[in-house]
């Protein structure tokens, strides 16, 4: 049965790696729901956060294939319960709608969002949360005429207090030293 998984891939930042990673999903006809790449806590190591809906068996195979990519150091998969995650959304609404009633202000306060910028023509609102929360904010603001909307990919960290990549690197380094 399909469920949502968060795959984290750690690598050095090399040209063409994103293409090699996404091809693995494309060949297996697995749709990527969200993809974010950023620096990790380890200097020089990038972290890919990839969200997919798939069966556990297929996820295990994909993670195994990801680890065979030359520049990939390690890949992990997690369920949503094993991660703390958020997304960021920005909404641009007409400023007139903000001044015509206090409904937008009430929505912003009630949802824990914040106003980033107000100009004569538009107001930009920021909301962080899970996809369902940012989508609800969009739905609620739609009655006022959302001019633009964008949602980021998911960012996530494990609930596990130990960084598994750090442990993997320590074990690998110890093994390499023992071979010398």
C-alpha cells in the first residue's frame, strides 16, 4: 500500500547530480511530490529532501539505487512520523482587500501567518506549516483574489537525536583507517 515517505540524500555538491537523482525516480515512474536541496549540518555536504508516495518495498529499492550514484554519500527514507517537517508559502493579495475589511488580518492572526510587505497595490503574506495548512490559507484567501501563490518544497529533520549521516561517516572512516 502506498504511503508518503521522505527520502534524504546526502552528497557533495557536484554538477549534474540532481539530474542523476531524478532519473532514478523517472525510470521507475515514481512522481516526486516535493524536492528541496540545501546545505546540511556537515560542511561541504548537501542534503536533498524528496517527498514521494510509494510502497515501502519500492522505496527501499529506490534508496538502494540512490546510494549507487557515485556522488551520493548516503540515502535514508523515513515516514512522516519519524520527521519534523514544514513548508513555506507566500501569498500576494490586493492591498485594497486588506483595507476594505479586517477579514484578512483575522485570517493572518488565526493561522499564525505574518505580513511581510505592504505596498499600494499588493500585500505579501507568509505562512509556514504542513501542506494542508498552507493550502487552507490559500483557500481562505482566495475570496479576496490571490494575485500570486507559491509553496516551497518540504524541509525536514529526523526526530532521532543522532544525525545518522555523522554515524555513517564515522563508521566509514574507521573502516577505511583499519584497511590502511
